[in-house]
C-alpha cells in the first residue's frame, strides 16, 4: 500500500483552484475505520495501492465488495442470503435475496454497550438530556410494546410530526423493530404540507407535539395538529408527546400520551424482515404537485450507512456526531446511523443560528463532537461575518452537504481549524439516503472540490449522447446499482414514476439530476441541478459558480440566477436576483461591481443582462433554491400553479417574482 504524505497546508497557495489543502495523514490506514477494513482485505489477499484502486475494485466487483462490507461489520442475519446480487438491472436490482434482518437490531448495540453514551440532546424548548445505549434500549423496548398494544405490526405506517428529539429516535427504532414503516415531518411544516405527505401512505399512528420554541419565539402548533388529524382519516391513534411548556393538544378519540405508550415494559425484540422490506419513506420537496414517496429498505440502508459512516465519515465507537438537521431531511436518517458504530449522536432542536452564528460551534465544542456536520451557507456566513470559533481537541472532521461549498469556504475552515481536521464535502440525495461522492481519511482535500466517488458508487459524468466525459460538465450518473437505491415509490403501479424520475434519459443508467465535472484524478465539482443549468451561447453554465462570486459581496446575503432562452434562437436573457443586507441599495455602482466580479472571476458569458433586488430568495423547506420554478413564473405561469405554498419556507418570496417582468436595467450589457 502507498504511504500517504503528512498533512500539510503551509506550502499550498490558498488561491490555487483544486490545490491540495490537506494530504492524508501518514497513519491514515493505522488509525481509521477505513484502515481497519483495508487491513482486513489485505489479510485475505486483497491489497490496494490507493483509494482509486480500492474504488475501482468496489464497482467492478459489486458482489465481492458488498459481501466484504457485510462480513466486515458482522451483519446479523436471521436467515442467510442466497447470493449478493441476483440481478444487476436498473431499476429492479435484487440485493441479498433470502436474507432476513432488522436495521433497528444493529442500531441498539449489545448488552456490553449499555453504559456507552448514545444520545446527547440539546433543545431551546426544554432542558438538556442524555441517554446511554442501555437507556435507549429500554425506551425502545417499551415503545415497541406500546405500539404492539395499538395493533401495529409489519407493514403498518407510523408517522411523526416531531422535532429532532430523543422521542423521535425511540419511536422510529421501535417502529422498525416491528417491521412497520416510518415517516416524519418537522413541526415547522404547515398542515397542508404534512397531509400531502402522510396521507399518501395512510398511517395508523401519528406522534406529535403541540408546540416548540425556535430561538426566542414560542410557536403554538395545536391548530396545525388538529388539521393534520382531520386530514388523515386512516389515523387510529395519536401519541401526544409533552414538550416543554406545550401541553399535549386534545386530538380527540384514540389519543394517548407518550408516557402511556411507554408505561409497560416489554422484551427488546426485532422482527426479521427481508432485505428490501420497507424501513421508512422519504419525501421529495413537493414544490409542484404531491411529493414523491421514496421507499427505502432495511438492508440497503443498513449496508450503505455502515459504509458511509465508517469509510467516509470515519465514525468509530465512542465518537460524537453533531450534524444540524430536522426530522424532515434525509440527513436526520443518515446522522442517527452513527449509532451503528456505537458513536453518540448530538440532537439539536431549535434555531441553529440563535442567539448567534457561533452557537453551533460552541455546542460542538461543549459536547466534544468528533464530527461536526453543517451546510455551505453556514460556513460562508461565518466567514463573511468574521466568526472565529474556538478549536476543541476531539474534532477530526467537518462534514458539508446540501450544496457546493465555494473554495473560499475551504480556506476559512483551514484558517480556523488547521491541517489536522479533515474537511469533507459529500453529495448524494434523498433518493439514495447516502452519498455518491465525498472525502475520507485516505483522500486529499482539494480546494473547492469533492475528493472522489464513494466506494461502491459507480458514478460518472455523461454528455447528452450518453458518453462519459472527463474535464467537462455533464450529467451525474450512476452506472451500477447501489443497495440503498429506492425499493420503489409508494403507489407507483409498474414503477412508472420511478423509471421516469431516474432512467428516462439514459436507459439502464441512473441520471441523478446534478451537473458535474470530474477531473482526471477522480475529484469533482458539482455546479448545481442540471435542470437549472444555464445554456448561453451554446455554453452550459452551472448556477453554483454564480452564487459563489455574487454572495461574496458584503451587500448581498443571497442570490438566484435564471436564463430565459429565446425561442427564436437568440441569446435570451440572463437574470440575476439578489437579496440585500439591511441598509444596502441596488444602485448602478453595486450593479457594476456585481458584473465586474462575474466577468473577472468567471467569464463575460456570466455577466447578467438584468440584476433585480428582491425581498428574499425562495427556497424549499429543506433549503434548496427554487431555480426552475422561478423560471416558469417569469415565463408567465401563476405562482400557485408552479409551487405548492406549503412546500416552501416563504411563499411570499415566490409570489414577489410574479410581479417582475424581464427587462433591461440602466447598466445592461450584452
């Protein structure tokens, strides 16, 4: 095996695109979870010179790789699998037929883990709390017994309108232990958004809080809870979870309290289910029409999360993982899987920016987080405001997801935390509840780039003709099945919607919808969603690079860019919308600075024809910019037709675009 060079940033120009900001530590294969796996392969006669060689084997020999993951982590099957992969066809790949297992059984550890810390909960609504694995096991056993008394069994649906609190974790694991199916929404969702999601799967049990605190705001949700109950006629029982001063709402017949559901002890048992038995459903953003209901299976999630946490996030027993998320986002499902490796999870419920930008960093230091996960927007806001978080000795890795992290964000992290910390941007999606590309302890950190494809993920960039391209932008595709690809979509006869979502463009190949450029060393840059990519003068431009430049200007807090093509074949109009910091004005001078920055840092093609100021940039409830819907609104479609009001964080921000008419401004340039 190769001997990676020592971590060093002192000789690297901080402004070089793709510069190596951190090399793998010399002992990367001696001290990490990935190293233990690689050493185990070597003992069985499989040696790899570097991560690239390991990745190549992992996608060329899918059966050998995933069998090795199963064996390395000691997956506990109630019945053995007949073979690893019965069919490689996409969609329709059949993983580990014959095997029965249970995801929850692997999450809760063994009796010997009882005294390990499992959950560290911090909230703006109630006092801090912690659970050991023993206490978590006891609560899950009691919740399982309570669900059984309510008649819940395999295939039934249990849904939660809960914050990121221990009760959500306990209820989910109890549901999974029974082979029932879980879904959750965060309480900031409005009633219509919740009903649009939950009604599709006809749940029998609903867990809910009556209110919560967000920073210094007290939010009463009793009216929403009543509307949700009315909108879900299939619900037979409501479990009211007391939360701070918010007494459980009276939701009518069939209501019981959380304490009542956990009132009786029961055995900690795990019903064995087939590998692809539904574990939970995740929902697409639902900006237009009903959200897609994406079904994920026990076995696929188990294997993918064992791999992702160990090989990319370097999660080890005794670690502490903090990644701000809500129960509506796939990062909740991913983060809690740190328990698979006997790490503790830090649950943060409330406003992550309250009372200031340093709050998350202080919490991470206070709890001794070894992994601190966050978003590019948060990192760039900290950089812009001059935040200087204190270092803490336990920190090994800072994870990034949700959008591309600009190169300047990489610089800020290493200026603040030094070369010993691994900065690890990863990218995947709700669709696989995992990552396609990302970093890891055996990989360098490249400024502004994602380090490499994840093991077992055969990803590439395709041009419009379906040919692989390197060194140029293309569609992010997956050429071979992954275990956590959806089992199916809910209520999708013949898998018609599933096929059209991923396999319509390149038959038999998963098209993810991201616009990506791979380098010849395997690293990549994701430039935004491919359906929002701009085509100007025959050259495709990713939206992410616009935002990196524009949002560096001190007057601008957020931005959005769209291109309105000319049906007659002309250049069309490139429109840039900016949200301004308080006190700033979009005058000719600021417009000029915006254009000059885009021209000098990107190219003349990136210079917008029109720059508009708007009150806010509209986003989905999970923080994604609404690029394509805004383009449709500017083309004349009514906002309410294009975007479901309850699917976005601020529908007024969407509606504001309906009053805009594309036109030139005083400083228009061609």
